[in-house]
């Protein structure tokens, strides 16, 4: 069950008038779901911001709505913020049934240390940062770990099939899809190219200086 709780109230202020809510420290939101009518709600911004930091997009939240006897189990579906100052503008919650499977995006986190990267020979590239999974709401994992400690060679890879998904969590991703790979470091080649460019520039500068000196020596002096 969810251990994150939010207290909300039904919202009657709609449209552009919601700006007055934000000025009063309240964020407009909506809750909707399968076989659930969309409902406009409002939540104290400070409480909402704290809950969002903890819940992310995978943790269940208990949304207690004034006037309702039991809280709703919801997931954070979408967050809208003002680009200039990151102010919370609006949040959508998706109400789930604890007995019906749902689909969510779960972050893929790299764990361990890759010997090929530690040696300086390779650069670790994470190609899949989140995985779409399907499971019951109570089984949603907070994260999926991708262990890179076995990546010792340039051809080393971690595939979807290597991820430790719980038995009751499924994904539609192809098992052969690459989650993490290794790229050869280009530092040495870049340094050589930079040195060659600098040498060519210096040589061009020297030739230009010699040309100017020769032109000066060939110009006859004028007597007054």
C-alpha cells in the first residue's frame, strides 16, 4: 500500500482564474482513471511539492479528498511547471485499481563499477534510461538496477534480459535490446588532432610573417 499521503479538496475555480489559487499557495490538479470520471481538485503547494519529490512517477500515493470516506490510490501522471522559475502549475493524478494491472515507466539505475571504464579504455553509454513495465499497482518497483560490474571488454553490453525484474513485473521491451554499452574513448585522437591544428596554425603564422618581412625589405626607401 501507499505510504505517501496527500490531502486535497474539490476545485470549483477553473480556467485562467486558477492563477489566484497559485498566488494563495494552492496548486490546481486533476484526478482521473479507468472507469473514473475526471475531477478537478486543489492541493496546498507545499504539501504537493514534498509528495512529488518522494513519489516520483512510480510510488503509489493515497489521495484523500475532502467529502470522501476512503482515500484514492493514485500515481503521478503528469507535472506542469513554469519554465522560468520551476513553479508548479498543474498536476495530473491517475487513479488505479489495486486488482488491475497498470503500465508505468520505471527508471533504470546503473549500479556497480565497470572495469572497462575504470581503466580509462572505455566510456559507459546508457541507452535505455527507463523501462515500461506492467504489473499490479502494489508491485510497481521504485527502480530497476542495471549492474555494470561485469563490463570488462569493449564489446561488453547489458541487455533487457539481464535486468532483475521481479517475477510479477513484465515488460514489452525486447530481451535483446541494449540497455548499456561501451564506447571507445576518443581523448587521444582528439588531443592529436588539436596538436596538429595548432602546429598548422603556427606554421601558417610563421609563413605570413616571413612574407611581410620580405615585402618590407623589397620596398625602396624614399629620400626627403
